[in-house]
C-alpha cells in the first residue's frame, strides 16, 4: 500500500470537492476550492503538515 502524504491527501479531497461543486453549478464554491488547491501547491511542506485537520463528519449537527 502506498503512503499518501497529507499534502496529496488534501489536494485530492479538494480536487474531488471542486469537481462536485462544478457539476452542481456552484461557481463560487468551485472558485474557492481551486484557490485552496493553489495555496496547498504553494505552501511549504512543513506548513501543510502543521495545518489543522477538520473532520466535518465528526461534528454534531
């Protein structure tokens, strides 16, 4: 099994979310997600590793 870095994991999640937002016609959300992807690409590896993890699924409604 290949190890996926936190950076690659975040990038994949953002790409998937951007594709879904685009397919739903959510242009603002798509733009924000694309900008987030650019920030990840520009960030130093240490910055990405120190980013807090936000797990939306564990938050109560």
